[in-house]
């Protein structure tokens, strides 16, 4: 569905139908997907400016334009990237594209099992856990619908990395969407392979950063997080629908 929203070619009829059903409720879904992708690129550039060159990208998604490794390697040639996803189709595409890229590995894993990912021999061989790591959870945590489980897994990743590491989150939030529109959206995602979606409030997403110091400008709409071109990226008018929130936190000692 996300690939369809981004204008990609790697989706099935069932994905298109579900994505169009979301579009009918939330006509700016495509804009949100693109804005999310742009946020991802800006956050990677910010992390490299902070001296972080190791990336653990959880729920990495299908390779598309300006993937994490491309942005990172463009700005820091010694960057190392681990892509993790639990969708077999994503893994096939990612491995095909990255087969001959020594900076990057692709691992099958479920972010609900942090210990398995951070203890995976290939992950540990590729990333140095004694140095800061950027843990990316971009447009994925809302698929973990249980609040306690979302908090627990973020805390487990936090405890696996050293001070100076960063957490990047973008997350769907109700915004001004009406209750019945959110319920209809939830129903579509419940029938999809993601199994559901949680639209968390600003306060709820903020609580996921427990133990991290939020970088400026804090937890904001995705297009408002350090925009390259503020005027061009800001939506002309608020849609009245669900929104995406984004933030980057730094783990201090
Ligand atoms: C909307 S895409 C986001 C892709 C990318 N992070 C981005 O923001 O452009 C969500 C991805 O998360 C993956 N995903 C969903 N639940 C997951 C889980 N529990 N563990 C690992 N990956 C998951 C999906 O397979 C999908 O590829």
C-alpha cells in the first residue's frame, strides 16, 4: 500500500484496492507517504551531522528512491546500514538491490522482538554496538497496536544502544480526523497483512521517546521537522484528516 502511495510499481491488486479505500477516506494519503519519505531523508542527514553513521532501519520497506543507505553514503562514506523487515517480499527486493553493497545488509526480523534483532550475529558483525547507532522506526510503530508492547519494544532497543545513539520515529496520529473516518481506516488495515493500525495522540507518541532527549523542533508534523523548503512542503490547507508526527531523540548518558 505504501509503495502504491509513493507511486512505485511493486504492489498487487489487493494492495491497490486497500490503498484506494484509504484514499477515499483520507485523500492526502499519498502526500503523507511522500512527506514521510522526505522526513526520513532529512533525519538521516541530521544524524550524520551529529556524527552518527550506523543505522538500524526497522520496518525498512520496499527499496524506493533515496533509501537510507543512499542518503547516508552520499554524506558519510563510512556509513553502515542494517535493513530489517518482516515482509518476505520486501526482503527479496531489498536483497536483490543491495547484494553487492558492502555497507548494507538486509535481515528478516520483527521489531516486536528487539533481542532477536540486536543479538543477531550478522547484525552485530555489521554494526558496532559500543558506538552510537541510529534506530529508525519510520512509519512502522503504528502497526504495533498494543500501547504496552510499543513502549516495551522501544525501551528494549534503547537499552541495547550506547549514549549518543538516536531514535527516529514517524507515526500516524488522529489529527482532526473524525472518529468514524479513523474507525474505517483501522478496519482497512486490520484486513491487511499489517493486522491493524493505531492512531496515537501527540502525548502517546511523545511517551515512546522515554529516556531520549528530543532534538529541535521536538515532535511535530512530519513536514514541519526541519523542512528544507518550508513554504513548498507545508500543506496549503489542513486536510482535516489523520496526520503524521515525527521526531528524533538523542540518548544521553
Ligand atoms: C509504511 S512502510 C515504511 C517503510 C519505511 N520505513 C519508510 O518510512 O519509508 C512499513 C514497513 O514496516 C514493515 N513492518 C510492519 N510491521 C513490522 C514488524 N512488526 N517488524 C518489522 N517490520 C514491520 C512492513 O513490512 C513495511 O515494509
